[in-house]
């Protein structure tokens, strides 16, 4: 059975199953979900806990299987926690997890908690994960995207009795907060807790938040792609500065930008040959949010503009590898800024376009 992370507390208030699987790449939210399950189990008498961390494909699963099938000498009920950091238990591990899932049926003396990273579709369709899902409860932890981060911060502040001002002033405060903690949800949580310690319940003004919140953002080079294609110039500049400060490799940043330009060019050429947009995007393996971004920007990108962008990407490829080009900065990061802004400005929605024409920052 699958349940949404937001429904976990309500579920645990009504019932407690003997098998739970939590999977996702957001450490804070995975930890909170696991803590909620453990707390509910302790309230119901599961007073002992054993933890097994699976390391390597040749891990000996016999101890894990024995723990799930035996009673504790010191407690009537126990929690058996199985952590698979790689998300790849291997053939023996897959068989063991299927057996553990089947053992969990009707076993009120042992609660099994399996913790996994984010899983791809192929892994989720495998037999061992299917058994965990069939015989227990699975909770998928999704990341908090940038557009949803201000609301997430507001909800966390409300939980500790604090809020920002209403209207535009409050939204500005939340956007400032989100800019400082983007990509680092654990740090966002810590900064929210710090505000709870520094100030009493009630309304927080911008100056209070600004004075308390550190710049702890972590930037993902692949999120940069979404910001560029979304025409979010200020965010693109901020992310490039952050990636440079974090020591990200210039060649990886260039590859991300150049690959988007090449994909846009290939899809545009396919459209020119009469292929439908969905078919052209699928052929170039463009999925999800990027698919929607491509659909929005391609109509305003001419073949000539894409040729120019492709040439710029070729020039910057040489610059980040130590070559020089007339009319271009010699510094790799400056050249990457120019390339990113060329693509970003080409993707900016035209003035007067409706709100659906651009992705929220």
C-alpha cells in the first residue's frame, strides 16, 4: 500500500502496520518520516530496536532474517530497521527482502522499517520492492522544489507559532529566505528552528529574518538547466555564482548548458521535418518539467537563434578547457555566465504573456 508523506501522521494515528518502507533523497524528510514511525511504534510497546545497514552486494542477510523472525529476550515487541543506502540490495538481498515482507504479515511482535534512497522506475517495478509494497506500507519522499519552498517555510514557521507579514511584504520575506536555503532543506529546517529560539511566537518582519538566516544554499547543476529554460535571469546568475563558490567543475556546467542547446536544436529540426512535438521530445529523451519547458520555449526560438547558441556553446567549450576566443572572456566562469544568459534571455516569455507562459522561480 502506498501513502503520501503528508498523510503519514494521520495514518499512524489510526493504525500501525508491521512493515514500512520509506524511500527518497531528502535526508530531513526521510528522517522525519522514520522518526514518526518509530514514535508511533514506541507508543504501542515496541521498546527495543536493532539497525542493520546493508553494505555491498555480498552482505550476509542471515542476521537480518533472524532478527525479523525471532522474539527479543528483553521486550515483547521490537523494531528491526534495515537501511540500504545504495538502493541496490543485490540478488540475495532482493530475495531476503521478499522473505522479510512475507514474514511481516500478521507478525505483531516485530515492526520492520526499510529505508531506501530515491528509486528509479525500473527498481520500483522489481519483485523485492513489489513485495514490500504489497505486504506493507511504502512512503515516497519527494524533494521540495524551489517553487514550493516559500510555502514549505511558511508552514514550518506556523508549526512553531510564527509567521511573516501578510501580502507582498511577507512574500518578499519568504522569497529571501528561500533564496538563502535553496537546495539545502536540512539547513532550512535549522534556520527555522533558530528563528523560533531568537523570537517569540507571532509575526516576523524582514529585518528579523534577514539578520538570522545564513546563506546556506546549495545549487544543483541540473536545476540550473530548469532556471535557464524558464527564463529566470536573476536565479541563473545566483546559481552560477553559487556553483562557482562550491567548486563545481566548469566542464560539467558547460555540458549541462550545451546539452540543452543541442537537444533544443535537434527537436527544432525534427519539428521542421514534420514530426509532432510529443514524438520529437520523446526521441530526444526530454521528460517531466523539462518537457514542458521545451514546449514553451521552442516556438520562440528560430533555427538561426539556435545555430548562434550552438556556436556560442562550441566557443565556451574551448574556453573552459583553456583556449581563448576573440570577443569572449578568458575566464571560464565569465564565459559560462554569458552563454547561460544568452540562452536564458532567448527563453524569456514575451511581455504580456499570461502567467502560464513561465515557470515560477
